[in-house]
C-alpha cells in the first residue's frame, strides 16, 4: 500500500504526491491523474518548460488550444494558456520541494 509524501496540493489547481515505497509520482490536474516514474516526471517537467517558453500568445488566454502530451500513449492535456501556466507552476513547485528534500536528506546522517 502506498504511503504518500505531498509535494504540492491546492484544491483549485491540483496536486503532486510521491509514494515513499515505490517512488512513483502521482499528479492530478483538472480531471486527469497521471502516475509518473521519477525519470518521466523530470522529462514532463522539461517538456512543460519548453512548451511555456515557445507558446504563441493567443487573443484569449481562456481558449483551450494547447495540446500537452503525456508519457501515456494516447493521453494528452488540452489546455488554455492560463491552465498551461498553472500546470507548469505546480510541477515546478513540486520539483523544487522534492529537490530540497533530497538535499536535506544528505545532511541527515
């Protein structure tokens, strides 16, 4: 049975949790939940960062016109610019928390 460490949680945005036993990272955003390996999570984080940096601004930031692929074949996010920014910020926050916790573990002997 999984025992989760919460890295990000906001009822209006989503969540990122990691299982302490299997190290899988579960991400919930909108009505989609995806479970990542650590490597897939890092790849997805980099992919989102690139998508945000290279997006073409639209006249209406609320229109769902951005397709974000996931590591799961046939499953993609369809997002507005605002949603993309929210997802990317959530993933970055969780990643920062995970990396900080990893550094702190290095000092706990």
